[in-house]
C-alpha cells in the first residue's frame, strides 16, 4: 500500500481517514472494476505484482486470453495498464484517484514507470515470440496432416488443405511470416474453440491455401479462406484476425505485385462500426486491392452470420461463387485495360453544374480570407441538392455532403438565408453537413467519413453528386506544403469519396500570402485538379469568380456576385429580426452583349476598363444609387485594378471611338445600349 503521508501533506495515517471518492482504500478493486467495465475480465487470481497477466476479453472466444493487465502498487501512487492483443491491440492507463490533483513530480514518476513497464513488456514479448517460434517449428514439424473428415472441417463444409492435427485431435494451422518461417500456430478443437500458441507472434503472419495465383484473396479465418478456395480455386492467405489484415495484405502485394487481389472481409453487421469491413477497407487501400464481403437474406440472419463460410453453410458453395464472382466482374469493369485509339467513343462532358463543375472531378475554389469562397460553395451545395439552376446554369440534382471545418455557428444562418433569398425550401433536400472537421490525411478518419457518407446515401437512396470540403486547412490534418502529405489527402478523397460515386469533390482553400493568385500549399494539389477557381473581392464588395484551370470543358466566363443581407424571419432575444447573408448574382450579359453585337476586338486594358465600368453600373443598380458615373469614379476603379493613368486614358478613348461608351460635356460616362434593349 502507498504511504499516505507522502500523498497527503496533512499526514493522513489511517485508511478510514481517506475520503470515499478516492481509490486508495482498495486500488486493486478500483483497477479491476474499470478493466471489467471496458471488457477485460480480470479474475480473482490476479496479483498486482507489476508483471503482465493475461485474461479473457468479454467477447473472446472460449479458451482465448486476448486481454492483459499489469498493476503497480509500490510507487507513490497506484498505477496500472490493461488492454487487448486482439484486432491490432489497444491499451488504457489507470491511475488511482487520490482526492486531489497530482503534482508535476508525481505525474513524471508515473510516466517513467509506464515507459519502463512498456520497455520491459516489449522485451518480454520479443523473447516470448522468439521462444514460441522455435517451439512452433519443432511441434508443427512433428505433426501429421489432418484429414478432411475432422469434425470441425465437416461442420464447416471445407477441406484440410494441408493443416496439421495434434495428438489431442486438434487442428494446428501454422502461422508463417513473409520469409517462409513458422512463427506460431493456431489450434482449433472439434467444437471450434480456437487458441494461439502462448507468446507466439501473429502480426504479419499468415497461412496460405494454395491455388491459382492470377487472383489472390486475403481473409481473416481458416474456414472463410477454405470456403473461398473451394468456390474459386484461387490462392487464399489467412490473416487470423481483422487487425492483421493490413500487414498480411501488404506482404502479399509485395510477393504478387501483378495479381488481382481481393480482401474477403467478414461482414460484422451485428457489431458497432463493422470492424471486419472497416479493417478490410484499410487493407485494400494499403495493398491496392478490392474489398468483397458476404450479403445475407433476412431469412439467414437468425444465427448472426458474418463470413463467407457462414454463407456457404447456409446457401452452398455456388452462392459463395456467385457473390465473389460479382466482385470479380466489377473488378474487371473497373480494372486497368488497354484499347486501340481508333474508334474510341467521344462523349460529352458530364456536368454537376453545367459548364463549371464536372461529375467525377476534383475541383478547387481558392481566395483570401473573407472574399466570399464559402458563400459560393454553400450556394452551389443548395442548388445541386434542390435541383435549382445555379445562376443560369442547369445542375444535376443529387445528394450533397458539406464537410465543414470552421464557422459551424454561421452556416445555419447562411443556409437559411439561401432559402429566403431564393424562395426554395431546403426541407427534405438531400443536403448534409458534418458536425466537425475531418482530418482526411489520416486513413482511419477518411474511412470513417466514407462510412458516414455511405450511411446517408443509403438513407436517401441517392448517391452523392457533390461533396464540398471547406476548408482544406481544417480538413487535411497533415502538412499542406508537403507533397507526400498532400498526395495522401488527395488519394483518400479520390479512392473513398470521389470514385465510388463518380461525385464532384469541391475543395475550398486559401490563397498564398506571397502569391495571392495561387492556392497555397504543395503544387501536388493543383496538378491533381480538374478545375480551379479564384475568388476575389474588390473595394466595393463585388465578388469575381475566375476560372484558372479547366481540364476538359470550355473555360467558363467570369461571374460576378455580391453579398446581400437577408432577414430570416426569426426574432432574436433582443427582439430584433435575425439577419443572414446570401450570394446575389450580378448578371453582366446585357452589358457584354454590346461588345459582341458591334463585333469589336478589345485589348487587355480596354477589356479591363469596360468591365470596371460595368461593375460600377451594376453595383449602383443593386444599391438603388442613381448618381451619375463620372470619369474620376471610373479611373479610380481602373487604378485599383492596377491600371496606370495613361493606360486608362488610352483605353477610355478607344472605347469611345469604338462606340461602346458616351461621355457628356460634364464628364459623365455611360455605356451605349444595344438595339435589343
């Protein structure tokens, strides 16, 4: 027991003086209770001697000891660690509640003990694995091959495929590393109870059921692998658990770089998070493999089936062959192929927003902070979700996912303002916003996001048409200046969000400080884009959307917008109406039609001068300002755009001579209207 005079400065000396909210009266019970609450079933034989002891986890199969625990009572404060070896492993630290905050020195001592304990645990684990590997090699080498009539194999409807049998009638499945060495084994008795060799290493190890090697499968359990082999005749690598799928899949891909490869997942549909499919998708990503998993009819769900062996027992080997075959057909359809150039079909570009955002594309909107980027992306999201034309451009209606990394409180008002401004209700529209940012650089997070998107897609019975990620900085997680990190970010978006649905993914990003006309960060991002747009806001709060890259379609013309205040029809606490803001399109087509009708050609400076004059006219119309525009107003706007004084006067005179503007004797400037108006 810890010395209480060292814990409490007041010098508590008896257990009955310890307050009831501390763990010091019985630290062993407190530790055991917490471990049990989290699934590690520590039994009454546990000794808190600072050594690792193994126990069953709550969901362990009979005979397995996946859980472990170690408790240290000799230090100033009781501390322990418990965890599981299953599924890649996890651990949690426990520190006794002493009724007050620990000092820095106390925390340091605990951290030192934990570090030393982990070092000793790793050394002991390595030694145990080496000893187990020697024992496994000797034992497996002395065993006979199992026969197909073993009760477990008969019940599972599979063959032995070279597994061994020990003197107790248990199947012994060698666990082999990538160098071909036996590192451990798994025993399965007649009732299906499974045990691994104590201390043996599982990570990275596999058992191979050999068959054809043009197509290869990786799965969790032996019965699953044997079922797939029986249905396909292909080679199957068994990883023994979901946590080992990634390591085995990467090793197999290294051995067979050109093979078609599938991860045959357990469909853990009755377990939160479906770890079988989740881990399989991670393995598929790492090893460039497709993921396939069994589907069951409602009539087959009574026994809670999960894997391809369950499917074979319930529905027969032909059903396994059909479901796996469907995946192979899909793989061929989506796989790498070569075709002659002559006779290739020419297809129109498939747009989500006509002329601006293509389906199955990666796009970017960038600009300085506060320039209106999010207003444009929200406007696009609402239009696509409701099927509303986007400022004169038709849209492909579909599910829209808005992954927001910032400004969550203001987004509700902006969506409501769009409704009020357009008169189009978002009620029932397939438009969903995230609750928080998502660090998509991290594969695990990206998979979580992909699963959430799939769940929403299933609920709506629609596939995503547009996925908006606002902003890159908040939703990346890595270093945006690193080519490697940016490539991971892009790869996860493409493989998990874009390609599965052929959706358009729109990234919202900031411009660089040194180069405001470019998006900041690694150039790997721009190289991956199908379309890129720059957003700028001038001194008069006019927003200009300019295309900087369009991979396939025609480059769209600039679009002009303003931000207008909108009353939301909601009375706030102060008794005043809550207001929001929405994007308002500035239609310049009537003005630009004059240039087209007259058939004149404008230089760069003449175009800038003409556009700036149109901007002033349109903004004053919006503000209901009827003040005449004089040459000084026009010149100042051009100067703000970077045009020097003499170039302005040259452009002004040219526009006048071409009949595009008129100038009164008092210096009032106006555009010449076309005959159609």
